[in-house]
C-alpha cells in the first residue's frame, strides 16, 4: 500500500492540510507517499486573484480549522488583487523538485505552499524554486534548469491526467492505493487521527 496525495500548490485547503500530511508521513514511514499536482487554476481560471472574491473568507476558515498562518507578504498580494495563480506553472515546479528528491516530495510540496502563502512568492518564478531547492539542500541550478525541460512538462501533464483518471475533483485529496484498489482517506480537511482511523479499517 502507498499514499497518493493530490494537491494544488495554489489551493488554500491544500496548504491547510500540509500539517496533517506531514504527521501522517511521520506516523507511517512504512507507507511511501507520492505527490501529484492537480489543475485548479488553469485555462479560463488563470485570472487576477481579485476575481476570486471568496479567498479571504476561505482563508479565515482554513486558519480556524487547521491553525495555519497566512503571511503578511501573501496578504499584500491579496490586497493588491492583480496576482495571477497559474497551476500549470506550479505543477512544473513540483515536477522539477520531485525529480530532484522523489522521497522528499511531501516536504517539498509544503515548502512550495509556504513560499506562496507565507512569503508571497510566485510559483511561476524560477527564483522561487531556486530558493526552495537551496533551503532543501538540493542542486538549485539543476532544479531551475529542469523547469524548462520537456521531461518536466510531460511529468506535470501526466500529473493532471492522473488526477482526472483517479476521479479527483477537489483538492486536497489523500488516497490509499494498494493493488487494484484505492480508498479516499481525506478530501478537503481532516486531522491525522481521522486519517489514521480510516487507514486502520482498510489495511
């Protein structure tokens, strides 16, 4: 059995779920965890953040339920309203980081979200991935170069395709996969204890 985590780096609920995922990974080192990017802000949804009037209300609820903090730099982005969230660019970044350290994908996904939701950094900017890679002790130059590679683009597209094939229509979604079976462990919000109870049932 393994865990499959489908998230979108620009999804506030995914950001709120990161501590739960980290705790589940800590409790279950025997379960490999794979991270796949979903496409929340693509196509016609790549518009200035001011178009999503629900963001601030959602963030308040996310903070209340999960305890995560939204940084001042991010709050300034929201107040300005012109920033465009691009999930394709974020998926490229996730694919480039994941290729550099596949066994650290959970931590790297969390680092991406902290870069945006705490530090207000764009996940379309190669400098953001250089910073994440350096902080993680990875080859930053290799990660930045990989952002432009056909292999990385193919991996990001494969993530979107896999998300659709699994029937994931909301982020975050945590699945347990084993053989030909899959089970949903969490969708949106859940505590580590809630996930653990479901794991105990299906194992």
